[in-house]
C-alpha cells in the first residue's frame, strides 16, 4: 500500500493537506502507523524520485486486514458525501 508520510511532509515545511491533494487524488485518509503494524504488516519510508515523502505498507493483505485499516482510518481530505468506513 502506497502512503505519504505526514511527519516527513511537515518536517519539509510543506502543508500536508496541499501535498496529498492533486487533480488525480482529490481525497485522502489518515491512520496511525500502529494500525497496520499491529496486523503484522511492515511500514516504512520508501522515497520515490518524484516524492521524497513516500512510504509503503508491506505484507500479506487479507480482506480482514484491509478492513481493519479502513476502520482505523478517518478522512484527512474528505470527499463530499463519501464515507470512510
């Protein structure tokens, strides 16, 4: 699962809401890193040439693990009339 690391974005003195919002990505959710880690998934920094704040969640995703992360998520940049969980 591809993620952007809010702490890294903010340490670069960028506005996280602006950084994660583009014409292609109009909404985003946020969750604490302990949510996927508690499911046995790995979370870490994985910079890309065009995104130094990129991270990744690695591991074997099951429907139950995906649902658990979804339930631990909340809107960071909301899409109107769309529920997270």
